[in-house]
C-alpha cells in the first residue's frame, strides 16, 4: 500500500503527503516549486516558508476535500476497501479531481496523469445523464456509478455529481481533465432544497453579491440545478483548474468544527483572515459583511466556515463567489423561535434575538461604521420583495414547478419587511 501521495497544482508537483508507520500524515513541499517566483501555497494553513507541515493541518485540509456525507464516505470505503475514517486511503482513490487546482495522485499513476496518457472522457447521452440524476435522487450516495473510472471529490452534504461540459456534451473525465459543473437533482430531503438554493443564489446576484452561477436544466424527464464551477476557467480550448480552499482549510480546522458553536471560526476570525491575506481587503470584507447580512435577511442558517472560500493564484488571494445559500423559511417543521445562525451576530446566534443592537455591535466588531451597515441592511431588505418575485418568475419560466417556490418567495418577502421594520423602528426610538 502506498505511503505517499503527490500533490499537483496546475499539473506541477508542489509537494507530497507522507504517511508514517503509525498512520500519521505530513505534507512536504517540493523545493523547486516552493521557491518558484509564481509559487503559492497548497493552503494558507501550510505557508511556503516552512518546508514540512504536520498531521493536524494536513488532515484538516484533506478532510475538507471530502463529502460531509456519511453515506457517501461509507460507500467509497467499501468500494476502495479502506476505512471510512481513513482520509489518506479515501483521497488516494478520489483525489484526482478536487475542489480547487489540486490533484492528489499516487506515485505509480504520476507519469500517466502528467503525460496525459490517462486523459479520457466517457461521453454521456442525455438519457444517461437523466438516469444518473434519477439514481442520485433516490440514492443520495450514488455520486458515481460503480463502473465509472473518473475520480472526483466534492465537499458538502447534499446529493450531487460533477461532470464535464464541453462543446455541448456532458461527460465523465479522467486523468488531467477536470469536471466543470455540479449537478444537483431535486430530492425529498428537505423538499426542494436544490430549488431553494437556486432561487437564493439568484436573489443574492440580483442584490449585487458575487455568487456561483446556477441554472435549471432538463435531461429527458429529469431536472437538475446545474452550478458552474467557479474554480474552473476556460483558456482557449483548455479548461484550467483555479485553486481554492474553504475557510476551515485556510485556518487548519477540521470540517467537523465548521460551526462556530462547535469551536469553528466566527465572523471576526474570517474578517481577520481577509485583512491578513486578501489582495483586495476592502472589497472582500465588504462582500463578506454583506453576505452575513443577506444570510440573516433570508434566514440562511447554514452559512458556516466551510461555506466561505478563498481563491489562491500566484500572489493573489480573494474571497471566492458565494455558494450553498439556502433559506430555512419554507419548512413548516422548523421552529423559527429556536433557529440559530451558523455564526454569531453581535454575540447572538438565535435568529429572533438578532436586531438593530446586535448589528451595531457586529459592525464595531468588523471595524465599520454601524450606521453604514444598518443602511446596507435596510436597502437590501427594501430590494428583496421585488427581486425575489422576479427570481420566482424566472424559475417558473425555466420549468421549476415545485410548490416550495411560491412558499419560499412569500416567506422571503414577509421576512424582509419584518427585518426592515425591526431595523428602522428601533433606530427611530
């Protein structure tokens, strides 16, 4: 069994993950890449200034690349004959197409992958894509079919698959070739979550926030929310991987601690990370603060540290477009009096306990003028009713028929008006 994995960035070896006889992991940079003029780190938690990095940050980074879905991990573990808790063993088998630019390749496959000998695409008919979506809708762990050879791994808990779109054809790539889109079928789990996310992403874009781009597509009788990967770029006929990592990875924190109340990062930690590393600090801070406000306005309760990411390229570090945004509002089984946000606002988690005073305190924590932040929140709240109705109309035009859409729109409008009232009435007292 292999005891090391080669990490490629942009197809070039950047270093290796080593596993010792006790199973402890470390990451060691390759000197030539570490000292190159255009070098950038695998992770901000593993700076180039140190050649070797220990088990804690290495494992946190690797686990951050894997699905937060026990069903998927168990299925992969059985398929690859490794433990579901063996991050090294799992990445050895699915690490050739990860989030960002990194590929983890076993030494015996290195020459084939780098030379392009393994480059191949299994092209899929529309019916074949539909079959995969139908299977995934029923079996949330069926990210790939047993006979597939292309590797990929995506973080997150939702059922999804990743495919390559090229010249109008969908396929499963292998070797150096990356996937370009994430496909999420509507499912019965938290009914309408994919539609919810699509509308919330549309709404965020309409309010001026940078987001991953999503659209509705039909494959025969199946519908999917198709999200264009922001960590892929087209350059001529080539598709280039763009490196990224989520905030937990950047801070060397295990994904099991992604929520602030479980020891994970809070808004102040993320703001400080942006101040330290972002090459456009003010714009990224403004985006992050606006995103926190937007999440409160729409009751997006899952905006934890893994749902914010950084793009790394050369000396540039930027906040990535927003993704995985969804509202808790349309679900009747949820008691809003008990709902908590993933990060504190002015010392409060509970949605119903967050008002003007908490946002004023949050503004001071973020080192911005409280009045400026409150004005932004009020402006977004005023925009939401018109923009959410436009987003609903577009979703209907695109063929989304689920009842959740009307319920979500109505709840978003109601909440926006309530939030506006809370901010303006208290400030007028």
